[in-house]
């Protein structure tokens, strides 16, 4: 039976040590609240750092913490040293990923040492959870601190259901590409079966980055990756709606409320709540409030801004400077507009209990939430839920993730002080009936899409994504018959191995020179080909001269240009079909026209074909222009004996009579092979699969429709299979 494992940087329990005594404190927050019900009612475990460094506890105390967290809280602590916390969390996570993903690229630091520590700690998390993972467990990983972990888990546990959710924004490709380790981060995330984001914008940015940096296409937000599919989708995080709408009628709550608002005296309250962070736009918000008082003087002495800033990263120079700037701006606004009896801004640099915050919510006429960039921002959802009378109004910046859900609120540009000022005025003056109508719609949405709904929806979507992928991939997985295939190879007296090159034996490379065989591949092919029982055939779309240069000295049969040219080991090339080139000039003129329109594309001329390569083009441009190129070529060649062959990011115009299947069939004539294998990765290899006998072992590299009998994960996996064959020879 499968078990659910939640993994996050921090546990929902914080361990503290005071005067030699250990204490355990439950966390309050969206993630801890959202997963609480699942965690408590199921056979699940939560893994993460307990919040105390190795240096503060000895081995005996660690053992006590493990026992207490496991027995009482179903948690697995992962202990970190102060160096690890500093290098991995404070520096790489918070000084590289955090600013870059929030579009503060000028604040991002790039340090190879902290990157190495990020990898080390992700590996440490994996090693900690490895002993408790079952092959088909459900594993839900959270946030930017653990973006390499999905791949680590999937590589060892391919049948596990791995989900990942990013709680911060995913930036646009133009920003994300600045990250030095961008490909590693993407591949780490793609270890998940389902990747979740707060908004569709983040989904779009992620898909764009995977297309442009890894060349991975997607259909309906489903990425074809190695031997499976990765689903990418939107799951806006909700709140614990009931806890913010219930009545707090106890004495402490009432006393706290009276204390906070005894000076209200009929003024309208504008509320701002954030932790200290440059992404929250707090200085900009103060300036916008000052602009509001300047532009609308009738509101002086009639409104008050409660500015609550929770301390964060105290002692860090940049955050101390931010606090200083905020303090100076508050003093400036209060000094310019305040009177003896009225202070415009009440600044609280402290944390409040949840009950106190709810008291603020219920007395605030307007909530001002204007982050410069925010993944979601649950404060605004909490405020709307807490105003059960539906008479408050939120002013939200369009760069907060919540704005995409709460369109009934007042949406503003956080950088436009005049617009924010006008938004405050709109919220204050909105007719009561309109406010109630808008809030009721938002209440209905927040009640339905609460935090438990969010967690349940994600886990259900993860199950569906895995089942869909398994259904497509497992139908032809080579794993089920691998022992039988190896046995057939071992016992065969005469074997033929037909192997595509690009995408089958090597990864795709935009520059031909980068696709040259490495020493390990040359050695593998040489040893297979030198086995007297083997006939090893490279069946490629590449030009014969390139194959000659790269592999001509080995004991290989070569089929080039999709079956047009054939060469036995160390002999001369022969044409399989008699062709002409009279058509080339007109088609080349058309292709040259489109290379000018599609920067990054180029035309490769072979003996009797032309190839239009577009791997290095902007994917968005490909989406717009490729169908136009395709239609123009089809229209031009439909009256000729030519065909349009589509490969991986290439269109090839060639004679229909020559294909990989035809080239392979020539070699099979009058031969009596008792083991035949064919392997390829794209559309051009389907002709090969169809032409081989039904008894042949045909292998498609990666997912997608195919005539092949089996699938294999990647070109690396194909090499591993050939390595096994070499050992069996």
C-alpha cells in the first residue's frame, strides 16, 4: 500500500532549545494548515528541517528529537549545520533564487560555492527520505529550496508519484535564462510527474523556459520528457476559510480589539500587513499613501494607515537598510501631513497573533496589498474572509498572484503611485451595495477553493497525471520483456542491430560538431561491430560524408540520408535509388527566404535532399511560422516525386522512394538473421520499424505514438541496453 510523504524545507513543527530544554512548537501558516488534515488522518510522514542547527544539539538530543517528532507528529527531521543553513538557505535560496524569481535580477548573487551547497543539501534531503520511500509512494515536494529533489527521487523510484509545488513566482524566460544553473534546475523539476504553480502566468513562463532551454515541446501543458509525460498546471493556494470567518467572542480577543482601536474615533482604517522584504513594495506603498493625502486633501484627518511589518532576517544589512528606509518614509509622511490630533501612519514593526490580525482585518475599511511581485499573497484572502459583513474592500497590485483570482477587488499597478492613490479612493468611496456584491462573489470562491480543496485537488491531479502517463508508456515498456530480449540476443547466432544516431545514441545538439560520437560510444560500437555474430547498422538522416568522418573507420554498415546511401564496412558508398537534383534550385530559393524570416534557422544541402533546421529558432516564432513553411513546401512539391519528411526540429525535402525502411530492407535481403533490433526516436524512424520483420525487437526512444514494439527512456538508456548486449556477447 502506498504512503504519502510531504517534503519541505521546514517542518510544520519547530524545535527550540532554551536553558538545555527542548521544546516543540507547531507552525501556523498556509502550507502547514493546508496539509494538516491529510497529514493527520493518513499514514503519511512529513520530512524537513526542524529549525535548529546541528551545533546547538548533541547526538543524544538528536535521537530524542527524532523519536518525539516521529511518534507525536509523524515527522522526519533532517538536520542541517550552520554552514549548510548559511550557504544553502540564506545565500543560494535567498540571495540567488529569491531575488531572481521575483524579478529583482540586480540583487541576485551567483556563487558556485553556494550552488554546490544547494546540490549537497538537496542530496542530503534525498538520502534522509530514501530509506522510507516505497516504489509507489506519493511524494509531494514543496518550494524553491528543493528544486533538484524531484529528479533524484524519480531516478531511483521511477514508479513513485512525485509532485512539486512552487510557492513563489516562476519568472519569464528572459529573467530565468540569467540563472547560471538554469538547465540543472529545470531537469531537477522535471523529475516530478506534476508541477504546480499559483497562476497560469507562472505555468506559461515555465513551459516557455523548458522549450527554449531544453527543446521540450508540450501539448495541453503536458511535456514529453524521456519515457514519460510531465503535467504542468495551475493550483491557486487557498486559506483555512473557516478559521477566519468564525466568531472570536472570548475575553482576550475582545480586550485586544478594544486596545487596538480605542483611538479610531470615526476615521477610516487602511491596513497594510507584510513581512520585511524588498519584494513587498513597502516603501512604494508609503509613497503612494503620501500621494493619496497630497492629491485628495479632503481625506486628511479622516483616514489612518496601520502599517504592520513583521521582522525578517534581522541583522542582514540589506534588510536593516530597508527597515531604515521605511522608518524614514513613515516619519516623512507623518511630519508633512500629521497634526497634533492626527497621525496618518501607525507603524508596527512586530509580529501579531492570528487573533490580533483578524481583529485588524475586521476593523479595516481597506486592505492595501501592493507587492512588487508575489507568488500568491494569502493576506488578501484572509482579509476578505475575515470581513464576514462583506463591507471591506481590498486594493491589490496586479503583480500579486491573488489578483488573478480576485478580480472583484481594486487592481492597481504598484509602481504607479497615482494609480494606487486613486485605487484607495475608489475603495473608500465604493457604494456599500457594490462592495457587498463584490465581496460575496469573492467569499463564495474562497470558501469553495479553500486550502484543503487546494491540497486535495493537487493530489488528485497527481494521481491522474501518473496514471495517464503510465497507461501510455507502460503499454510498450521494454522493462517487462528485458530478460527475454537479453536471452534472445545471447542465444542468437546471427544478429542485426539497426540504430538511428541523433536522439538514439547521442543527445540532440544544435551545432553538428557537438553531436560527434564520444570515445565511449565509439568503443561501444566498435566492440559490438567486431563481434562476428553481429551486423551493426547506423541508419541516419545525416549526410554520408559526416557519417564517414565520424564512424567510417569502424566495422559498421552505414545508411545515410534516410536510406539513399548505403555502405558496407570500409567499402564505397552506393546509391539505393537513382535520383536527380533538378528540383533543388526552386526549393532552395523558398527555404532561403524563410531562413531570413526565422533567425536561427539554416539550410543543410545533402546530395539529393535539402534540410531546413530550426532547432535554434525562438519557439514562439516557430509556432507562428512553421506551418507557413510546411504549407509552402507541400504546395511546391506536390506535383513532384518529392516528400516532406519531418524529424526533430527539421524539415527535409527528399525523394519519397528513399527512406530508412527501404535502406534497411536492402540489407535484410537474402539474409537469415535470428535476432533483429531496430531503434530510433522520431518520425523518420517509423519507416524502419514498419519495414522490419514482426519478430524484430523495435524500440522507440521516449514517449509519443509509434509502430515500435517497445519504448525506452532516453538515448542514455539505449546506450545502457547496448552495454548489456556487449557484456552478453
